[in-house]
C-alpha cells in the first residue's frame, strides 16, 4: 500500500474529527494487517511448492515442474 493512501486515510480521519493519535493507531493497524497477510501468503505458497516438488523421502523431483500431458 502506498504512503499516499495511508496519509489520505490518516488525513480523512483527522478531518472527520478523530484525534491524530487514533488516526496513527489505525494506520499502524493497517500496516500490520498488510504485513501479516503477505507473510501468510508467502508461507502458504512455500508450503504448497514444497509439497509438490518433494516426494515422501524428501527428494527434489524436478519432473513435477512440468504440467501433466
């Protein structure tokens, strides 16, 4: 998320009458949610890739990279 969007959210909350401290809390919460979502997506995609590329004896099976015929 760009810094411009985050500043717009903070500015909008301040203009709506919220305190700057409250606006900053929301901005930090949004950044943590984005970071957690990105981390979860990385872990999940790594797990799926490892399940597909390694067999039950932990050997790398590069032939599994090709799509099935």
